[in-house]
C-alpha cells in the first residue's frame, strides 16, 4: 500500500491558505479577511488523490513564535511530519511574505512557493518573475489564484514532485561575517541533527530562541560557546542578535525584489482611494456606526422582518393561503395528526406546546438571520471589516488596549465559540484572557431573536428601528468600557499586544465563498434548534406543566397540572418552573423584572441564548397570537413593571455569560477553572450592573427613587472613576513588551 504524502500549507495570516485548502480538498473551512481565522491546524485529503494529506496551518509571520497558534505551526513543521511545505505567499505583499519564506526554506524541508493572488498583481500592472525568484530561493515558485483556481493543478504537481526529493540545505546566504559565526555554531549543534536542518538550528541559536535551545538539549559547555560567539558578533555589529538576522533577511529580500519584481508606475488604487475615507481618523468611526446601523436596520426592520413575520404569523400561527386554498399552520397539522393517532392530552401538549412552539419560535427568525449574515458576510469578504479592525486599533490603543482584540469580536458576530477560539492569536496572556472575558458581549446570531422578538415586542411601538443597532453598539461599548477598567487592574495591566495586519484589496466576494459563510452560520443555528433547543424545550415543558396540586388547594399529588382537578387555567403559576423561577426572582427585582417567567427565560438562556425566545414561546403561548395581536404585548408587559425593566431585561440577557458551548470554549482557552469562573462571574456581574443602572435611572427619570437608585449611582460613579483614573504607575513597565514581527 502506497504511503501517504503529507503536504503542509504555511504562510502569513490572511494570505489565502484556507481558500487554497478548501479548493484542493473540497472542505468548507471558514475564510476571513483578517488574521486568526485558522487557529489550529486542519487536515483533509486531496480531492483528486486521497493518498495526499493536506494540513492547513495557522498563519504566522515568523518561525520564532510569539503566540499559541504560531507555536502550532512551528512545532508541526519541525516535528518531521510534512513531506513538503507549500508556502502560500500573498503576492500583493511579497516583501512582507518573503520574510517567512526564507525561514521556511531554512528548515531544510522540501518547499514549493505559491504566489497567491497573482491575478491581482497582474491587474495592478506589476510583474513578478517567478523563474528568477525560484533561482534566488532555491525552490520551485508558481503563480496561482486560490480563489479562481488558476495555477492550482501545477502547484499540486510540483508539490508531489518535491515531496519525493530529499531535503536540501538552503541556498540563500547572509553576509560573510554572519555566515562565519553561523558555521561555527553549526559545528556545536548535536550530531544527531540532520545536515539539512543544521542551518535552521544554527540561526535559532544565534537568535537566542529559548525554545530552540531547549529542544536541542545543548550541553552547558556548548551553550556557553554559542553565547560567546553571538555576543562577539553583537559587539562587532553594534546590534542585538535578533535584529542582525532580521536585517540580513530583509537585505536578501531587497535584492530579490530588485531582481524579480517590476513595479508599474505608482498610482493610487481604488482600494487606497476608498481607504482615504473609511479609515480616516475622523470619519472612520462614524462610517462604521452608520454601516452597522444600516445592517441591523435592514435585517431586523425591513427585508428580514417581512419574512419572519410571515413565518411566525402564518406558518407557526394562524395558517396561510396557497393558490387560494387555506393551508393549516404547523401546530394545527401536528395537533390534527396527534389526535388522529389517539395521542393523550399530555403527549399532545408536549409536542405542540413544547417542541413545536419552542423550536418553531426559534426557527421563525431564520429569515432575519439570513439577511443579517448575508450583509455581514459581504462586509467581511469584500475587505471592509478588516478596515474596521484597523480603525478600532486606533481607538483601543488610546486606552492601552490592542486592536488585535477586536478580531475575535468581529468573528463573534456569527458565533461566540469561534470568536473565543480566535483569541489564540493574541500573544500577551493578560490581553488574551481579557479578550476572552469580553468578546462575547458582541451580539452573536443566537442573540438576534432576543433583539428581534423580545425587544421589538416589548417596546410596544410601531417604529422600533433603533432597537437592534442600539443593542449591537451596547455590546461594543461594553467591550471598550470593560477593557479600559480591567486594564487598570493588576490582573490585566501591561503593554497592549502589537497588531500587525495587511489590509486586503477591496473586491466583490466570490459567490461560492459568500454563500458558504452564510450557510455555515445559518446551518449552525438550525442544528442548535434541533438539538440543544429541542432538548431544552422538553425540559422547560416538563417543568412548566408538572407541579404539586397543594399549591392550587388540591390534595398534594404531583403530576401533570392541566389534567388535575382544582388547578386554575393559569396552571403554569403552580408549576415546578414557577417555583424555581420565583426562588431566584429576587436577584432580578432591582433590574425591573421579578416575575418567575422572566427569570426562567434568563436562566434557560444560559444553556443557549435562543432559549430565551423558545421559553417565552412556551410560557406565553406565542403560537396562539400574531405579532400584531395586542395579547402578545399584554403577555410580555405583564412580566415587567416599566419600560426600564424591559430594556434592563434585554441588556442583561445580551451581556451575561454566553451559552454552554461558548462557556466550554472559554474553559479550554483559559486552561484554568479559576479563570473560567472569573470570566463568567465578571460577565454576569457586569450585565447585572448595566441592567440595574438602566432600570433605576429610568425610574429616577419618572420620579421614583429607592435604595437601589443609590446603589445604581454608586456603581455608575465607580465605573466612571475607573475609566478616568490614570493607568497605575509602573503598570506598563512591569510587564514585558511583546515584540511585533519584523516589518
């Protein structure tokens, strides 16, 4: 049986590795216009040849890793697994990308360089001589477009050919004085290291790469000799070792660029013209706010709403007409079928009032979600969201934060789980933990039903277009406020993580990629509806339909309340769920909602945010009323004393701890039960404080004051104090700076 060929895809973040991986393997991995889309290596077999295993590695700038995902890439390359490395290079940023290419070549592994986005280079008028570049690097070079598929077959052919070769010593050489030192260091590398890899380890020892020194297991005597050689070279060059190697690499790259690249006459590109406006220091943020307002307005208040209203009011409501024929609703169809097969009242209630009402309420918002994800995916794929990260970096850095923390927040607009995973790209541990704690404040797809139904219905106005954008920006503000406050504590004080990122050229997204992004997000929502939400609706139905009759003046038997004598029509008030919800309702009383129904919605929302709507559908019988029905508003309004309580309810459920899946991801990323508890505790505590201030300040504005008003003012004063007070003295000096990859 033929042995598998292992191909590793390596390259800078955002160079197109995952696009190439998807094309050659038939996979549907997420592709984005910012670093951190791939944070763990992905593996699949080549579509055209199942004997070829392709591994998509996280994007890195250097083989001297600063962050966890960079270590994943370096360790895989040096672990001896790949037979050949396909170094994917963004040809539009060739000089930056060649810095990693030289290091990959130094590993001694067979390498093929793929000049990705060659079509964009040609469009700009520039020309790259791939043959000359190949001779200078000593490895094959081929121009491709991973998005369009051009050159990909030739790339695969070259990779298979190179994989059959033995590893070779890198062809490029540094200045003679540096080479003399490297030659001497190579002699100190243990004899067990293959000849093809001795150069790589010599360079790493020269750079004083701690992990490299540890991996080689140098003797104390050998390590002392290496240090003496490096120190002497530093003295002669009047520079530190790492900067010396960086300078040598860029000197080589400069010569390659002169020989192999012909630049077209410089003129401002369309992307540069657009960027003069959208990344402007003054206009950048207002434009971002306007764009996101328009996105949520279109998704919630116009196109998406019309379809969602039809689904809720007809498909899961009163039925509809099809070609002049009256068609029953889903609940009616299910009820008729159950009655026909002789199902008991309890089973009918479980299926219709529990599963159909709960899951149906969640599925009813799919049209709005489709519109939202179509718009968000377009902004991501066309290159605009990458500019938002750049704009937010300027904002964040003013307060000692990093724009790199905004990338996970952009990812979180689809789902909090990949958003939390994307924090792996943040090198500084303190910044990474802080980002994990705050990134799920951004409304994800699961929170959209809360915004769309609860807030739209609770406000009780015909024009609530400001609701959706308001709660999106509430999440953004919560992130910024939390970041500033936390950064001024000892737990998180330190230098902000450097943020390096190439801005992609603006382009119309590939229809396939665009559709894939939308489908991934919507399908994940549907899958959750038929798994987690399904199970949750069954549990909620049981808790809300079973109780003890003594609560209603009965005999004390425990059972199915609707079938018991002496139980009022509002039997759910005597259910187990009512008892449990009422037991903790006092926690939310200062926030303006202390009914057991509202409490139950908030608690079940911790399992999955969609459960807030699913639970409401079961408890308030939404399937029995359309959105225009006054009974719907009356049912919701009964849970809240004031509009302030309604807004506080929305704020708490959008900002508190995320769903169980995201909580599990936070546990993995924190790698500490204590830090996980701190993160979830902070999120719930912050959400409670925000809800408290919203409700109490609303009451104060209407002339109602209580002791909780004083508490709310105290919390507000504490937040303002933490925001405006200067950074603690020595906070940045005490934390080591994290060097950005050389540019």
